[in-house]
C-alpha cells in the first residue's frame, strides 16, 4: 500500500458514517525536561469523559492529518518527537463497532481497513521518535495506535488493554497482527490475540501489559504523564542506560520454536472455544501463521482483505448485536425495573452451608462488605461450610488476588450457626437448600416467624415454583426468585423471578443488589426453570430422546458441534450432574408435558451410580462408553443422522422460545438472548439464540414468524 499524507479519498467512507462520535486529535507542544526540546503531543478526546474514545473514519482522518502536519516540523527540527495519549482513564477503545456494523458494501469495509493503516503508518514512519503514553483503556485499534509508535509507556493504573477483535468477529486489522509479535514475541502475541480474546474478551492491566512486553516501562498512575514525558526526553537525548534497559525488556524469542509454540497455543485456543464454527478466529490463524514470512506491505494487504471480508458477514453483525445491544446495553439497563425505592441491604442471611450457599455467602461479603449470617441443620455442616470459605480465601491470597488482611476481614464478616435467629436483623435472606418445594416452604415458614416484616426473602431455586414456596406465608409479596449460576463468582447472570403476588419493592431491591454484586439481572415470570435451564433442558432432552430412539451416542453428542457451544450435550450433562438434570427435566415435564423427555436410560445410569457417559481410554486417547455403561442403555430402532438431529433441536428451541415469549416469561427475545450468552455460554458470534434461529429459518418453520424483524 502506497504511503500517503493525503486523506481526501476517504470522503465516501465519512459520508457513510452519518452519526459518528468524533474522537478529536488535540495537538499541543510540550517543552521536554532535561532540555531535550519540543514534543508534539496529540491527545485523543471525544469530549465524553464516561465513554471511551472510539475510532470512526472522521476520527482516523483527523488523526492522520494531524500526524501528517507534524512531519515538516520534525524534518526541520522544530519538534524532536511526537507522542499520542488519551483523556481521563482512556487512550481509545478501538473502532466504532456500531458504525462499522452499518457497512454493507465490502468496498467501504476495505476502505475502512486501509484508512487505519494509512494513519498508523505515519506514526511508525515518523522522522523523529514517537511515543504512546498508554494512560488507560486501549482496546483493538486503540492498542494498535500504541503498537505503531516507536516507544510505549503504560500506567500501573491502566486497565482494559487488549486485542479483542476475534471475539468480536473481526481480526486485528490495523497492524496489530503484524506488529505485536515483533514487539512482544510470538508467544505473548498469541496470548493477547487468541487466548485472551477467546476467554470472554479477557483484558490486561498495566503491569501485565508491561510484563508481556507491550510497553517499555511501567509508570505510576499518580504522575503518569509527567513521568512519560521524562522517559521520552531521556530516550530522545540518548540516555544509554535507559536505552539498554528498554532493549533488555524487549528481548524475546523469535525463532522457529517460539513460533511453533505460539501457533500451537493459538490453534488450541480456537479449537477449544469456537472450533470451525466462527470465521474470524480461523482467518486470524491464517494471518498469524504468515506473519514471519510477510513484510509490512504484504501484511497490510492481507489484513485489509480479511477485514473487508469479515465486516460483511452475518457472524460479525450477530456479534455486534450480542456485544453492543445485549451485553453493553440490555445488561446495564434491564427491562422491568420498578419505580419503587429499593431497600438498603446492610446485612444478608444465607440458609444452607453447601457449595452453592458458601459461594453466595462469600460473594455477598466481598462485594457488599456487609455481615453475612450462614446456617445449616447441624454444627458439622456449618463447620464444613466455613472451612470451604476459608480455603477459598487462602487460595486467593496464595494466587495474589487478595491481601492477607483483606481475606481476614472477609472471614470476620461471615459467621455460621445452627440457629436461624441470627437472621433477625437481616435485610435479605436467601435460601440455597435441597431442591425440593416442601423443604423450601418449611424454611420460609420458619423465617417468617423470625425476620422483620420488611425483609426480603429470596430463593436460589433453579427450577421450582416460587409461588408455591410462598403460598402459605402471611407476606408472600416479599418473596422473590434470585437465581445465581455456578460458579457464582464467575457467572454474570442473575434471573430475578417475580410471582403474581410479589410487590415492587423486593424486585427493585433485587435489581439494585444485583448491580452492587457486579451481576447482570434479567426479570422473568415465575415459571418452571425460568429461562436458561428451560432452554438448555429442552435441548438436552431432545438429544437424550434421540439416543433413546436409536441414535448412536457419539453421533448425538457431536450433532450440535456446528453451533459452537462451550461443551457437548453429554459433557454438560456430566458437569451439571445426571441426577440434577433428571430432576429439573422431571419438573419441566410435569409443567409442560412431553416436550421435555424424561429419559429412562438416564434414570438407569443414575440408579447404577454412573456419573457420565464417556470415559477416556487408559492411554488418554479417544473417549469411549465403558462396556458396563453401554450395557445399561436400551435403544429403539429409529436413529437420526447428525444433520437431522441438529435440525430437530433447532426447531425444538424455536418452539420453546416462542412459547416462552407467548407466556410472558420475559419481555423480549433480547432477554432470552442475554440469558443464554451470560448464563449458558451461548457463542457471541451466534448473536444470541434467537437471531440464529431466525437465520436458519427455524423460527418461521415452527412459529410462523421471526423473533427479530
């Protein structure tokens, strides 16, 4: 691609982006310390402190033209260097995804890719030393600006650094794929581009970014810009000791073995997370493999072609819907929040001391920093629960995630007892006891005699009727479903279930509490299994039905692979636990009938203590069904092919979701999509479950209408 300082040819692209929030390139001259001369400092600023700067065509043209205007100044000696930094806690958050998603013409996508390269090449080829001061968020194209500079500093308070493109349906296409391996080494580049991006868009903080080699020096956030200017001055002045330290920090393996290890890690990450179901990670692998053999011009051409192709795919459009409309908007502004004032929660009770209960207790203590009272039926169970919490805190201290003093403070907030009178002063009490309605009704009846009339009573049930639990209480209006997912600390979704008798204040309290806990709440009607488990169990029961009717288990278990789900059906079944899955299916069958198939084969496995269908060979090879397990299976004579089963499952899901919307379980298909992404790991590139069912025609086949117009 020809090097240019003329950006006039990008006017058609600018016109296509009608409402871009422009990130301006504010220029100021700064007198460097140590008499090093004048530095041209470009500060990226969109005028909105709370919204990270994004890079649409107007923003990139302004950056390119600002850089171009400094070239004569550098050549004449008027300035001795140039730096780019951000405003507030952000450098830049990359391309404006919403605007990019509006591109329907591949030629405009190609032009957008070229524009980024043209602007960033001016920074890399600048005739004086260039610097990026990474003051905060630097994602995608924002980080690629820094990679184009000759030197980088990073704040120890910076967070949100990374290249999330393949998670979002694209590839690092403004030089990140080509430059990062050369700056930080191929193995670290594979971590950032593939492993982190596919781990639900994991990002780096400043210290980790420096350790991986993304920045030359790590500086204190309190005095970051001044220290960065000092670093720039010393580098420009030729400080030999500093230059030696930078060179040592940049040293990395770049030989064939390093590239072999990097490519292996990248391939493993893609195979584990998306397989061959998503085009962007596969395209990124192709680009990454060719990096050692391509010069910059060839890399630019390949990246532009890849971006132009990917920008117009359904997968990219679906990812933008999932990421922007659901995870960024719907999750932060949920539907159904009452106008009532939420109760202040200053103390919490947890009924039960098992695995789920102790996870809840620790979450409440850590996020709310309030006292948490935990009970169970005997001292031994209480002691085991408290020991489980202590062990988890010790692990966090060992891994550097908590200071010892913080862990001790959390231990002090959580107390255990066999006497439910400890709940007298609690503002919210949540039960996490055995999944049986009669047991939960008894717990609530006991609590009603103890707690204050205004205290909220919550159940963590995954499948039972909240209304049934509350039907005999004097104050059923304060009972809610508050369903967490396991593991509690990591899973972001909470399903808030409202009964016909639930008042506004407990629901408002639940939404406010979810926000304080750092979770994403979705309001559901009180119905069996709410959203996630109802959808998942419909899927699982259809696969089990196929096996019972004669489908080979291997065929059945791999039939859904094209969807790109986090794990196969039978692996999920083993993780959930066969008895738990069967119990929930029985509840759904009782509520909704034969749509939810209760498998006799599964029950036989449970009765014989089998915990999973598959076992690994002794040599760790291909999985197999043990002979004793296979002997328990009784199958019919109507097998289905993988293609038939996938088609049938997709139709079943379309039917179930259509019925859920007709029943008013949630207010919108968006809520089902959000639940499945956050609670079940539905692939981001599928955009949520309902867009996928629209794309393949299942929604129209089954319900006669699309979920999205």
